[in-house]
């Protein structure tokens, strides 16, 4: 078995992960600050990593064996094969691991689901920027939001997001999933800071790295109705000043920071 090892975390090198999939990776995992990409054959990669040959093993089965449900506020995030382990009174959020990640086991995902859980999302129109596996969009949708859109620039994520919506029992009709409060759809694309967007959303969620939050902050403001909350995560603590300054620049207020380990989540409100 061939393993391509790369220093860093899945979150910190998120922008490069698609290169591993495009080169033929069959799976990725993170161990102690090292990304491990599994390949059936060597590939051309210029990411500064190293190739390692290891004895063949069913790495996916071994990883699945160690995967446990994660409590995040009123949600319990679990893979489908552990749905029976969701405690009574908790809302199941079923996410199977795959090419788009977002199982809820990364601290940034869990913090974001906890922040969604703490809000009354009933009736809100929600935009999830960089939706990946759909976990945050699904949390908002299952929590009762009226309309949820998951937006991701990488088309590889869309099949995983659709599969996870189906895992949670959401029927698909007329181009969207039917949810307890309304509808959920996933789209390929991104916010364009060069475009003038019409305010339309009443909650924006984004699990991206700090530099993207800085770039997209004008678009966050543009698409949100005044007084609407934002939930931003994927932020390394040493990059917090960059995001703070971007939110201040765009007139966001009520800024609250939640810190855990090396990561941070910020909630704020549009002006």
C-alpha cells in the first residue's frame, strides 16, 4: 500500500486536498499533524510530501471501528452504522465519512454545529458557504430553518452532501430536499466579492480558513439582511486578528469568540 504523507492538518491544507483526490487518492486521514493519503499507484504530486510503502491493511475498516458519535449541543453527529447509539433526546445528524469530510469529529465542525444548535433557526433563510459534506447545512435544516442553501466550489462534495441528506431521511422533490421547516439544496459555486449581491439571507455559516473569511467578508455583509447572525469557523487562533479586522471593516457587531485548542469560532451580527 502506498501512502503519501504531508505535514499539516486537513483543515489547514483544505485548499490543496482536491489535488490528492484528482491524483487518485482512495482515502485521506489525519494523524498527529500529518495528512496521510492512500493510493493504489504512485502519482505526480508537488505538495512537498513523501511517499511511504506500508503493508496492506484495510485502513478504512480500522478507522470506522474507532469512529464514535459526537455530541454537539442538541445534535449527536454519527455515521449511519452507529445511528442506534444516538442517546434518547438528542437529534441524530447522520454523516458518513467520504471524500468531502465533515464528519463532525474535527473541532471546527463540532463548534459550528454547537453554535447552530444554540440558535433558534426556525424560519431562517440560511447560507452555508463551503458546505463540503453538508453537515452544517443539514444541522440548520434539521433544526427547522425555512430555506437552506449549501454552496461549495468543489463539485466533488455535491454527491456526498446529497447522500448525507438522504441518510437523514430527507426526500428529494423538485430540485431540493424537503426538510422539517422547508427546503435544503446544495449548489456548486462560491460567493464573489466582486459582485453586488442582494441581501437575502438571515443566517450565514462558513467553515473556511481565515484568509478566505477576510476575502469574503464583503460578500457576507452583502448577502445578509441587517441584524442577521454569522457563524464563522475553521480559524486558527493565530489568524484571529485577520478575521476580527475583516468583520470590523464590514460593520459586523456583537462579536463573540469561542476557543478550543488551536482553533476558534466567531459569531457576529450584520449591521
